[in-house]
């Protein structure tokens, strides 16, 4: 009996020991605590290394690190948070709180945060719906999103003398925050995207900041107006400076020449007319923006300073961009909402886009050299003329995206991935171009009712022309010579000839495919159609290559346009049975 009782007691002892160990384990596994500076002035938990003698100034007395602590929420207005050079260290990787914040001010006013090191949170310092705050002399490092983020915080916030570095997104991010906020004297270095960015934020001052070695843009102003930029230094960023928007007011900011990109001044001109900007009177331009201007001339400049644009025209009309050299920018020359301009005889090298025409009409892009760009010339517009350009060794040569009623004529497009590329584009005329030695000579994706005539498509390594989801295009009087595959088609129906006796296209492999064909009535047309697929046939293939008539360009354009209109009108009924439903 004593043995039985002893066994029972031993069992109880073991169970009690296990329960005690489990409880101790739970205590040790306690979740990290968010520290609150409460509206009544108290600090919770009271164990946090923060002291205050007056419930106004709160001073760190030690570091605060995960897993003990997980950021501070400031709920008390009219306070000073002095980090005393101590560090707050979060656990951005693996933290259960995916939006962890080092110092959080939400609906808070008249708070100063200073002398704090904040590392490895999602956001280092975050202001939301807060005003009249001061964020100064802090270091925000290696946070998962932004070092310092002002979100919907307007009216007299000041972000000054901070160091925001190696944050995954932005060093200092100001979004939806307007009216007399000041961002000054900060250093933003080696951030994943932007050093300093203002988005939908107007009437602020950005001055005396240094943005270096950021992986995207040093300072960007996006959809924001009335901001004043001065004495900012942008160096060695992927793109140093950018202003972008959708309405004219988005571009109406004050940016003076005290702002430098790689040691050269920014010239940001608004509401001017009849000026000549040349290498003679502006010898040291780092970035040039022309906003809401008319009859401006930009000539002879070299802009190779790695900005989002070398030359920007926004809401600017009747101007001329000529004989400039733009290199190593995202857009070498960028027209945005600008019409009736001439872009000619420029050299665009190693840009993201050499010449970019966006939502801009009735412009002429002629005689330019676009080389080693990701895309040589881009149209995202309507009713423009691209003529006589040399577009060589780019990712893609001439790219039409959602563009209509434009004329692409007489260009030399060689050694690109796609020579001429139409994507979602219709009612364009592509005539007299030389698309040679590209991977794809001409590409049509979801593009219909375009006219191709007088083009030479030769020696392209994959295909002469590639059509996918593109129908009712007219392709006649073109030369398809020694392409690996003359046509790559998904069988979308198109028109490949202009009837008899005008004929269709010249195919260099015709006699190989049809060795028994003969000439049709001394017409220079073979008597056997060239079959591409079940929905595409050149009924009247040419026996010799088509030669584009030697007319001055001023005559070629109207002649091609007339020919195009006649061809489309005549063959529209012919193509109708093949339309996809």
C-alpha cells in the first residue's frame, strides 16, 4: 500500500513539474511589447527604457530591441521624444506584425522626434494624419519599406537633418501631404527605390537635401504642384531627378538652378515662349524641363546625367528639339501632352527610351539616331510622323503602343529585337522602311487596320513579320527577303495584295516554294499565289523586289496617305468575311 501511495505522489510531482516548466516556457515566449506614450503622459509598459520628469520630454535610457520591444506609439501631443542616440531594432524579417513601425504618430500634433536610430522595422518613422511635428536628426536604416513616411500629414511638418539609408523602398516618402511641410537638410542614400519622393503632395518645400546612390530615383515629384525645390544635390543615383504627372498643375513646381544633378544645374522652365536654349547660352545643363511653353528651341545640348528624362516637354507646343545628344537617361527626350513639335537630328544613346512621345499629337520625329536604347522610339499617342530615323541595336526599334493614325515612313531599323512593333495600335501607315537584321522585322500584337507598303523586311533572324491577334491589316508592295521565317501568323486574316495588276509582295523564297510558277501575262506577277496560311494569301506575288519611288519626303507622305486610303476603301469589303467575331 505504501508503494502505491508513493507512486501516486511521484506522479503528482512529475505532473506539477511539467506544468511549472510549461508556464515558465510561456513566460519566456511572451510576445514583444509595443511601447505606448499614452495621452495621459504615462509610459506603458513601465519597464521600457524611457524616462520623463515632466511628461513633456521623453528620453531613451537604453536600446529597445526585438524580441523585448516592438516599436513605440506616440498618443500624447505636445511632446519631445529624444532617442539620446540609442537604437530601436525591429524584426522586419519574420515579425508577426507585417506593418511594424519604429515610431508611430497617428493623428498627433506638435511632437518632436530626434536623435534616434531606427533599424529593421517595416517603416522607421511613420506619420499619419498628423501635423505640426518635427522629425530631426534621426537615422532610419534598413527598414522594409520607408525610412521616414508622411502619409496624409499636412500643415507644417518638418523633416530635417535625418539620415535615411538602405531602406528597401524609400528614404523619405511624402504622400498625400501638403501645405507647408518642409523636407530639408536630409541625406538619403542607397535606398531600394527613391531617396526622396513627393506623391500627390503640394505646396511643400524640399531644400538642401542630398540624395546619392539610390537604386531608382534620387528625388521624384509625382502628381504634385506648387512645391519649391532648392539647393538639393543628386548624385550617382540610377536616375537622379524626375517630375511626372497627368495634368498641367502636376508639373507647375518651382525648381531653380541651385538644384544639381551630378554637379550640373537643373533648368526647369515654366510658362515661357520664344526662347532658344542652346549650348552657347546654357553650356552646363544637367536636366531640362520645359513646361507650359510655346515656340521654344532646344539645340546642341548634351544631357548624359542619368535622370528620368534628359529633356522633358510637358504641355508645350510648337517647339523644336534639334541636334541634341541624350544618353543614359530613362527617357532621352520625352514629350508628354505636347503637340505640334519637331524632334529632329538628335542622337539618343543607351537610354531606357531614346525618344518617347506620350499622349502628344501632330509631332514630327525625323532624322534622329537612336542606338543602344532599350527602345529606340516609342509612340503612345496619335497622329504623329516618324520619318527618316536611324534606329539601330536597341532592344526594340520603333514601338507603337496604343497608337493610331500615325505615319512611320522611311526609317532604317536594323539589329534590334523587334524592328517595328505595333501593340494595340490601329489605323497607322508604315511605309518605305528598311527593317533588316533584327530578330523580328515587324511585330503586330492585337493591332488591326494598319497599312504596310514599300517596306523592305530582310535577313531577320527569327521572322520577317509576326502577327498575333491582328487582323484587317493591308500588307502589299513590301519585300520579304531571306528571313528565317517570312511570316509567323496565328491565322488572323489580313490582306496581302493590291489586286491585279498592282500586285502583292516580293518573296525571296517564292521560287523554292513554287518551282513551276510562271509569269502572268508579262505583268511581273507570278501566276501562282503565295500561301501563308488558310486565312492569308498573297494572290499576286511580285517577281522582282518592289522599289520605292524616289520622291522628296514632302511628296512621299501625301502620296502614301492617298494610296493607303484608296487601298483600305477598296479592300475593306474583301477582308470583311474574314473578320473575327
